[in-house]
């Protein structure tokens, strides 16, 4: 060992070692149990363990725990990961696989309004047809047929939207768009993505 490092030779008792590091003897024993440094014998630590303790402190500084600082490498990794996630979301949005929450909400409101209107129209439409019926089976048949027709009309609207797509983005042409359609990627509100 060079002359300048001769002070790093020798051993210290657990109490002396704790005093040098500015920690308690109990913490010295905990760090030894964690493998940060090893005693030469029970209760005796080499002076060279000080450098191992300092290295452990440097490593723990870079760990992300509440209240601790985050290392530059980890920050760069998080930034790169976030940029990759954002790029994937933009690609999915352009493919029509990702839509904003506002578009989903608007679409569901339109669906609910359509179903509500169809259900509320049933009594007016059926009242004249059921007026002279005395047989419960006939009334049931007419009601059942109307319910099935309403369900079919609603599902046909969805099928039309799916089958009318003619461009590569999967969006229906503007002339055939209905309340079920999702606007093209250019029309989607980007603020929900940011």
C-alpha cells in the first residue's frame, strides 16, 4: 500500500468504527449483517470498511425512495420510457385504436339518446295496433316483434358504421357518419392525450 494510505491499515472496535462513521454501533452491526462490509472478527472492523460504507451511501443516493433524490441515469431512463409510451399512443391514435375520453363519452351519450328515443316511441307506435286485441298472446307477439325490431335497428346502425369504412384509418366517410362514428384522428382532441 502506498505511503498515503497507511492510515487505512488496522482495525477498529465497533464503538470506534461507529464514532468515525457518525452512526450508532447497532447500525454498524446492521450494515455488516446487510453485507455492506465484513468484520475481521466479532466486534472488530477493518479501517478499509470506511470506503465500503461510503460506496454504499453513494449507491443508496441513486435509489428512488420517497424523499430521496433520483439518479440522473434513472431520470433519463424514465424520460426515454415516457417518450416511447407517448410515441406508441400517437401511433395507436393514428391507426384509430386510441380515442380520447371526450369522444368515448360523446359516443355513449349518443347511443343512450338513440335507445331512449326508440323505447319512448314504442307506446305511440304500438297503441293503435294493440287497441282491439283481446288475446294476451297476440299482444305479446306484437310487443315482442317490436322489441326485436328496435334491437335490430340499433344493431344495424353499428354494423353499418363498421362496414362503411373505406379508408385505411378505419373511419367512415363524412357523408355516412352517424352518432356511432368516431371522428378521424385529425379531429380527435389532443388535449386529453397530453
